[in-house]
């Protein structure tokens, strides 16, 4: 039996079909929710160029994983377009037997001049980040003085090159949550899919707090109150975003609830049921796996004794989804720096994870220590040697292939 007839699977038996390849760890933006400037400043030790996998090495690994059943490749970073001649890598990957889809995630600053080349090389889709239509809000978030107009031009260039476009918006309470409705209104009827993402914890670098998270249920309730929406069936098993369509035919939107609803939809574990999607009927700020059951069961608090699983004050008389929501919130609030360290700073007793890693997605993203793809270096811990030779801010500082 050929390798492709035995697709790779996770421990739950879910096939691993999607592969993310990070071609660089550098980015010209300093988004406050991702790479804040006070940490990722001029002296930050990014990976030396010689430690990045070459295009030939990436293509070889892509071919290996295609033989194991991977069908979709996504190029990410950092900012992948900082890698010089990225269209050459796209063409090499497009020639792999079994690869059906190649996508790109980008901030968009360099996309306008590359969209046609990438499409001609074999790129199928592009996802562009845009967190607000207000210049002041957007530039405060990207901390690079890059205007909204530049991203909109990039989206138009991608569409003009025949590339389907998704727009990612990270929603942070008190920062850009007031931009949700203007963004939804702008992209309604445009043919582009807006995806709204809960503010995520990325370690100890972005000042994450649960209070800053705008839950997916609240986002859908806000948009659904203005333009009625209805749930769409998943396009494929394990789809990350929950998709909705406007009832008036204005297109569709998606929400990615990585905080309030971890990606367990496709989990076939005993006693686990496929999660329900969010509906505008959900209480604002409260996301659950089964809103109807939560609404039907009254919640009471127990002051003592301490619950061995949920701690003092655990919810009782509620369905399991509400209890897990409470427990998950408590875990997030109680996280310490020891439990949330940046890559390369492992907790005592843990096996070190190499800086480069492979991300393969079934219903969820699996992080596998070896072999090293997501591919920030070939192996081993991240290099801390300072490299001040370049400031990495645009085409003239692009990384080599």
C-alpha cells in the first residue's frame, strides 16, 4: 500500500491534511497583540539567515508530507513576503503531486506588488490581516505607521489577480471592538470573507488578559443584531472557523473562538459530542458549546467545600459545557509565566522543543517537535546571537531564498 493510502493521523484518528510552513520569523509590523515593539525591538535576536530552510528543503519536506496525506499548504511567517522570491517557492510547491491547495497569510504591506506573480506561480488563496478601518486605531495596533489604504490596495490587487481573499480581524476589547460593525459593513457584498478572531494568548509577550477577550458569541450577537445571519454547515471536517451567511445575501463571515471555544469540534473521544456553533441568541460575552442547554439549566454557586476539579465557587446545577467554560476561564486567569513561556524557555522537567516546528491541522492544530517545519530553523533551540546588520523593513531588506 502506498504512503498516500495511509494518511497521517493524530491520536484521535483524525487525518492530518493541512500543513503550515513558516518561511521566516521576521515581520515589518509590530502588532501589539502579536509582536509588541518593547519585546521585538531592534536588538531582538531573530534567526540567522543560514538557519532558515532553503526552498529546496521546504519543497522536499512538502513532498514527504504530501505522501502522508497532506493536501493543503499554507505559507506563513512572521511576514512571509519578506522572504525574497517567495513566488519561486510557491511554484516549487505547486508542482508536488497530491498538493491541491496553497494559501498565504500576510499583513498585506508587500502584497500589491506580488499578487500577480504569486497567482501565476500557483497560489490559490490569500488571507490578509486588517484589524480596523480607522487609521488611528489600525496604526496603533500595527505600530508601524502603515495605513489602512495600503491593506485595502493589497486586497484589491489580490482580487484583481484572481485570488480569493479572506480578511482576518483580531478583536480586542477596549481597543478595536468598536470597529467590528464598520468592518462587517465594509466587506458585506464585497465577495471577501471577514473572519473575526478572539484575542489570543501567545505566551508572555502580548499582555494577554481574559478581560480583553471579546467572545465569539458576543461578536455574532452584535453583527446579527444589525444584519440577521444564519449558520452554515462546515466546508470540511474540522473547519476552524464557524461560518455564517447574511440572510439578505450579503455574503458570509466567520468567527474563530480559540479562547472561549478551543478546537474540539471533531474530537471523537468517548462522551464528547460535536460542538454547536454560536448563534445570535447566545448571551453576549458567553460562549458555550450548547447554548440551549445552558439557558435551560439554572446556575448556582457553591461556596464550600473546594471542588477538586474546578476549585472553590465551582458552578453546580449546570451542564458540562458551562462547567468547562468556568474551569477554562479559571485556568486562563491563573496562568503564570512558568506555564506560558515563549518558545525556547521550557519549564523544568519538560523536554525542550526545537525552535522550528511542524504544524499540521486536522480539527485542531497539532504541534510536533520533530521534524522541524513551521520552519524557523533546522533544529535545536533558537539562536540568541544578535544580528544588527539589517532592519528588515521592506523589499530592499527581503530575506534571500
